[in-house]
């Protein structure tokens, strides 16, 4: 999985592409933890190019959700693919994550 990020004040945009499984999930967690250490309170997680997540990725996403809430921020998923949405529904986690169709809409929802 490839990761990139941008920092916009207290909001971090993290863009992922490729399968988010195993070690990739740990890299995602470290990347987001570094953004928190740099002062981010909210995270926009662009998952438009992520076709698959596993249990490690779900655990990382739950951690991100808890950490953003703890800091007074929020987590927004951007354009998760249908397979990712199906996994979230199957594990009954879909209601824990807010998603937006675009990064712009996610950013607006955080204002």
C-alpha cells in the first residue's frame, strides 16, 4: 500500500492506495500517529484507491476513530470502495465511520 499525507492545520489528509492489510495497516497507524504528534486532531482518510481491508486495517481504523474523538476531532473516510463498505457492514462497523464522496466534502463536514 502506498501512503501520502498533507497537513492542513489541525486536519491531516492521508491518501492510501492498494490493499490495506497486515504490515500496510501498521504503516497507516504509524503515519496517522505521526500526524497526531504533529498536532492533527482530525483525519480525512482517502480510501478511494483501497480495494481491500483486513481485520488489522479495521482495528487501525477503529483506533483512528477513537483517537480523533479523544482529541476533539473526527475521522472521515473518503470514497471507500464497495468491497470495503461490504466488510464494514459485515462486521457491523459501518455505523462507526462517516464517509464522504470527496475530500472537499469531508473537509467541509469538519468545519
